[in-house]
């Protein structure tokens, strides 16, 4: 299961990426803009992994509940 700190870290990475992208766009720095886009993409992948872990854990918890009856 994903920890709340992992989720916050991944969301923060997305925010920093957006800031880099915006700064790069405003200053004409294509490298910084691209780095920001990359950070955002990486963050989205990590967030999708967090969601998948949570769904798997929900399934495990549900299966355990069936056997506890």
C-alpha cells in the first residue's frame, strides 16, 4: 500500500515539474521546460502506481474479510 508521504512526494514532484515548465516557457528556456514536462510525466506514472497498489491492497483486504466469516 502506498504511504501518504509517498503520495504527497509524488504530487509535490508534479507541482515542481509544472513550475519548471512554466518558468522555462516564460523565459524561453526549452531545457527547463522539457525537464518540467519530464518531472510531471514521471510523477503521473508514480501516482498511477500508488493507485494500483491501493487497489491491490483493497482486494487483499476484501479477500481476507471473506475468510474471516
